[in-house]
């Protein structure tokens, strides 16, 4: 019977916490998340396993954390055939960027604290679409409703009034609302995984 994953398991001997950092391939965040938990489920079948978690710091920086009751138990897992097989499956999902091993109980709780970084900017074509969605309606409205009454004005003044009006409407009214409306579309990996991450690490 496999041992359930737990972040508050009992402490025995001299526990060691291993944190492995990865730079995930853009667009493969969901696959990496599943792979990380598959790795931990396999870890749970090994002697001495105490717990684990998959933590995300931004969109591309991830940490797979696992804890064993001794340094030897952790090394046995890392030298096992199961670990090698799973590591090979994860090669196309992310690149390992660092590894840290700490002993003691405090290290486990420290490893659970990851300060989230600011999400990466969305693709430029998505930003273009949102900007166009914010700019086009006021420009169209201004041209249909306001400009016919300003034909006698100097073109420079007409253009200035258009820019001032549209910029104000876009900045304070339309853009904040559109950014909230399109938030999940602009940042899909972060939005899709945040809830799953909280549920699994709780």
C-alpha cells in the first residue's frame, strides 16, 4: 500500500529535504505539473518517504520538493530505476537549474515558502488584440458623433482632441475592465495551475 503524500508527516532519524529547481518550457506548464506529481507519487512508494510538493515561482521557475527520513533513503530514490525513467520523461518539459539538499525539520517548512514572481508578459498578439478592443470603440464613436461638429477646427486641434479623449477613455475606463475580463486568456498557465497548486499543497 502506498504512503499518502503529506507535508506534515512524522520526523524520524535525520530527515533531509531536497529541492530541485526547473526552468519549464513555455506552454508545457500543465504537463510539467502533472509530471512533478507523478514523480512524487513514485517517491511515496520508496522506503523513508515523508512528503513532497510541486511549487511554482512565476510561470517558468518550478520546484519539485521531496523529503526522506535520511540522506541515504533520498539517495536510494535518486539512484533507482523508477527515478531514472521518470527523469527521462521530464526532459522535454523543463531543464533542471539547481538542486539543494537540507537536513532538519526547519528545512522542510522553509522549502514550502516560495515568493511568487511577477507573471511573464502575454504574447504580443494578445496585447495587440486587447489594445485594439479598447481603442477601436471610442475612435469609432468619436468619428461618428463628435468629429462632424468639429470640421471647422484646425486639423491639428481636431487630432489633439481625438487623442486626448480616446486616451483618457482607454486608460481610465476601458483598459482596466478589459484586462480583468481577459485575465485568464492573457495568463492561461498561471490561472489554470494556481488553483490546482493550492489544492495539492494544502
